[in-house]
C-alpha cells in the first residue's frame, strides 16, 4: 500500500505531496461522482484549485487557525473540498451526520462554538434555520446546493469559491503562511453514543497521520494499493472509519474515490464503478446475503441445486486452503463451481474486487465464511473514534473470521484483569473536548486507552471482541452474559433482520427480533400462508414456529444461563430516525428496551409466545 509520501507530519503536507505528484495529469482522477447518469472524474489539479478557493473564502470571512468549521452533508466531492480547505488554513473540521435532528446539531455547534457551517441541501438548511437563534457563534452559513430562493444570510458554494479566488489574488500568501504543527487539532468528532450527550473527540494531525502510516505499514508488503485501484465510498465521511480508511488512506495512495449516489443504489454503483477495494460495514453483507438467498430460493429446482453444490464446494475449498491442504480433485471441482456459479456472483461487484474491509460493528463469523466460500475476501478490522480509528485488521494471507486481526503497526494492545481491551499508540486521541474528567476516565496515567470492549487475544495475537463492557447482562442469578455472540448466532438466520437480547436481573434471556419480511413473505407464498400485513404475517403460528425452531437450534450449543427462552417479534426495523440507532447503525439497547418495556415485562409474565 505505497503512500505517495511517508514523510508528512500533518494532513496538509500529505495533501500537498499528492497534489504535487499528480500535477498536470489529466488522465488520473482523485474523485469521481455521478453527473447526468454517468460517473465523471475530478483531477487532482481541479480538486486543489477548488480547495484553495474555498480556503480563501474561509479566510475572507474571518476563519483563523484553531477555529471550528462544521460540515453537514452527505458524501460528495464538496465535502472533501471543505475538509482540505479547512486543513489548509489550520481550522478544525467538525463533521455532522446528515441524519441528525436539529436539537442534536444545536448541541454540537454550541459545544464546539463553530464559527461557520457548510451544509448540503434545503433539508439541512431548514434544520439550521430552526436553531439559528441557538447557535450565535455561527457567523457564516454556506449551502452546497443552489438556494431555492435568495437568502442574504446564506452564501452559495460556487459564489463562496469565487469570493475566495478574489481574496487569494489580493492576499497571495495568506494560506501559504499558515504554520501547522503535528500537535494541532485537525478535527473534532462527536461520538454518537448510545446514551447521553455526545462527547467531542479531539484528533490531532499526528493522531490521524500516524494512523494512515500504520495502516500503510501493516498492509503494504501483502496487498499494496496504488493509483490503479479505486473504491466506492458510501459510509458517512463524518465517521472516522470512512474518513481515515476510505478517504485519507486511499487519497494518500493515489487510488480513485468514487461516491455512491445513495445507500439504495450501492449494488448498481458497484457494477458501474467496478472498485478493487470497498470499505464497508457488516450491514451491507447481510443485505447482499438476504437478496442472494431470496433470489436463489425462488429459482427453478435445478438452478437452486447447482448453487448449493457450488457453495458447498466453496466451503470445502476455502477450508482446505486455510489449512494449506492441496487437493487436486477439490481444486478442479472448485474451478468448475467458480466458472458456473461463483464468478457470476462476483460480477455483481464489478468483477475487479480484491477485498472488502469490514468495520464499525461485529462481523458474524458465519457471514465471513459464507463470502469466503464464494471467493470474496472480507478483512474485518477494529477501531474507535478515539483511536483515529483503526487499531486492528485481518491480513489477507491469514484471515481468521470471528476475530478483528492483530494490531496494526505502532499500536499496542492488552487485556485488563476484568477483560477490557486496552490500546496504546500515537493514534490515541488528545482527549475529549473541554471534558478533562471524561478524558481521565478512559486514558490512564500510562497512556492506555480503555475501550469499554471485552475481548481475548489468541495465540496468533489476533483480537476477538466478545462484547461491550456496558452491555454485559447480569441475570437474577448473578451470571455475567455477553449478549453480542448470542445475537450474532440469531442474526445469522436469513429470517432475522435485527435482534436485541435482553435479560438484565431476569431469570433467563429473551430476544426482541425484527424479522426479515422479504424472506418471510417468500416463505409464506411458497407455503400458501395468507396475510394482509407484516403484523398479520408475524402473528401466524407457522411463522412463530420458524423463530421457535431457530432459538431451539441456537440454544443447543449455549450454556444454560445463555439460552434464549422467549422472544418478541416486532413489525418495524429499528432506525436512526426513531432514535433507536446511532448514526453509525449501532442499536441503542436502552432505547429499545424502554420502547418495548411493557412487551418485555409480558414476556416474563408468560403472556407472550414462549420458545421452550
């Protein structure tokens, strides 16, 4: 993974090195996005000119080194322009999730005292208008999209760039004279949190630059990325995972970053962009898996039989390869299976994909092994906003599904006596913004960051995460139970969309399950089960039996106190909009438990269907 430069100490130095490397090149694109139905590229020179122009605008409206600039936008080239411009003048980027409601946006802007905000659409502008009186620190508002009607209090993005060009012409050294240190703050990222107000994570240039270099050092000898590579970007850029791995790292290696149109168009965009590397989360694999099996199960019997034969062959071949066993007959079988079936599945991703990198949440072991059987490598990793974020990743030459791999270069890990994962390295944050007490709670005197995750380190130094420390359930018998592994077992079923295991201070565990209604409807149609709605469908005894059988099957391999005894089916997915999930798609357990507290209480009173 050869970085164009490895001597940089600030993000500005990295960007300038890449811009210099590709100066004058019209055949190579830094970014690409859909315009009039077709992907069109943006050269490094174009990107640099736009960033300089916007940097000039920020300087012209009084943004100085250390000032905070918020950006409230979906992934698009302008997000990158604003980020680079902010970096160039030594200001601090405060990214905001476009899904955030006005009150949460107001809290973050108030807490960080942002002087400017750049937003994308009329929807985001309306949010700011609602809270305008609550955010007096904001002096400048910029809209990336053209305004529907004139508004003197808002500057359009293109107009801002022109103003910036004029400023740069009359102040030719204003940007060049900005002095940056590796210890300067680069970004202030507010962790979404599952409870309470978010905390501002202070990441310095050194934190992020060292993380970029460490990722590069850990992977370059095995699977180099260069200017021939491309990626599809669809995870929010305001999340450090996409920002470091899918943006800074890719840009630093010369890969082209293509922006998906939306979450709904990912499958189509994959086939159009034909990426070689994709940074993603486990949720995507569940969607792909669900769609694949739905398609297969509705196919003619002969085609269905061929698919499952090819898949079984893939499993055997992957296992043999993992154990370095050479079996000529199996290899020949796999070549046939790949030719007839598996290669067609890989074509759905454009046909050039070398690997997916999965993070942000736990990847079920079974999901990793399924994709491996289809000839698609998923490299699961781990990290936190507070660690810039990457700390671990599986290596292509030795993937161990069920683990997040060994630590990357320059990162130390160890397990505390209570099982908590501790991390140390130059990538660990400076601290929480204006919250010294909270900082001391997570970074000890020896520099170890306390992750709040429970885990184990195996004989190969690979880390396995078993649960969140705060998620540990203590039942009425005093037994400690990690719900995540149990949830992963249940979620492996194609009939399960989402699941939360509960049982704090209870005699046994229960599960709140959101069914995969696409799979249920296919099953119902095949078995002549009539229904009028999702709610009606999930109340059918034949449907309840599917989940009864699932829980029985999963519970056979669990300790007595880990067995799920009862379950509740709910008709709607947990969502960000309803406050049940964080912007990074983590389920807020306490919110879900509170929402269904009456139904949960009924489970323990025996008023709802029980899986014996």
